[in-house]
């Protein structure tokens, strides 16, 4: 009886220890948040997205007089964006403009406009002022149609992330990807960005509260976020690869021995 009680006590102790270990697991962000709050708060990075070549812009112009603003809208809707475009009214169709390699778009009536480096707000204000020369109280809407980022590596759901707002932080992207796995390195998240035709790489420490001050904290269109695996994941991967190779070799040897044995048996009969 005492033996059974001791065994139950050991099992209970193991369960309690396992549960305490799992609940006490530290996978946090902003480890230094208290010290950071006591000091001088930093300035958030600039989240405004700048228009680049190959960007696709959605631009619509409306006014109290639809006929007056009609000339400033493209007549056709991009089929690739048909699911985003309302189907109840042709005047509400989403218009698309692709920025060429020089950073220009060809806009109805106004002609060629250099938009590279502008924000969507700056382009909205520019178009509004130009169109207001001929149209009373125009309402201009400019949005990026290709604002997507990709999240790779040690996250729950790697892949492209479609963005519906121009203010997207690295944390927003990671949340959309299901957050980091237990094996992701929170202190070494890589952001890959193209600037003036060149790839730029920046590593972010998500455990450091000052990460919000980085110009890479807010993401831009076509950024890639890569979460590196920690040493445990790398060791497991190497271990599994080695075991798979050993199993392959053993399987090949067994197959060869089986063939040779079959031949020997056949010859000795």
C-alpha cells in the first residue's frame, strides 16, 4: 500500500513540475520596458510609406458634379483587383496606375506626374490642388494596391501578409503570421528592404524596447521579415538530417544484402 502511495506521490510531483515549467516559460518581448519607461521616451520611427517604381496605385476622383470629375478617372478596372472593386456603381470602380521605372504615372487630363518619393497623402493633396483648378471641391483618394509583406522562418503561419493600412509595424506582421514559434529568435529578427534598387538588411531585437525607434520598425511595401531559428531548432534539424541520412544508408545496405542473399540462395539450389 505504501509503495502505491509513494508511486502516486512521485507521479503527482512530476505533473506539478511539468506544469510549473510550462507556465513559467519566458518568451517575452520588451524585457527592459520598466527601465525604458523610467528614462527618456524615444521617438517612434516614421511609418509613412513612400511611393516607389512598380507600385500600383488606386486613385479615384469624385465631386458633387460626377460629370466634371469623370475625366479624371480611368475607364477600366484592373481585373486583378476585381474582388476589391464595388460592382453596384461604375463611378466607384477602383482605378489602377502602375508607377514606371522613372517614378512617373500618366494621369488623365494632367498628364505625366512624378510620384516617386511621395506619400499617398502628399499625392492626394497635389492631385486635389491641380484638379480643383477645374472641378469644384474634388475628393481624391489615393491608396497602395500592392502593399504586401512576407514573413518567413520561425512563425506559426509563414507566407505573404496582405496589408489594408499603411501603418504596419513588425509586430503587426508577426501577429498576422501567428506570432513566433517557441524556437524563434526574438532578439534577432531580420528585415529585408529594397532601397533605390539595392537590398538593405536590418536586424531587430524585439526584446529591446528601443526597437520602436528603428526606421525598420514600421514596414514598407514588399518588405521581408525573417525570424531566425534558435540553437535548439538548428541542433534538432541537424540531428534529424543526420538520422535521415543514416536511415537511408542502412536501408540501402539492407536492400543490397537482401538482393545478394536471394542470389546466393538461388545459385545454391
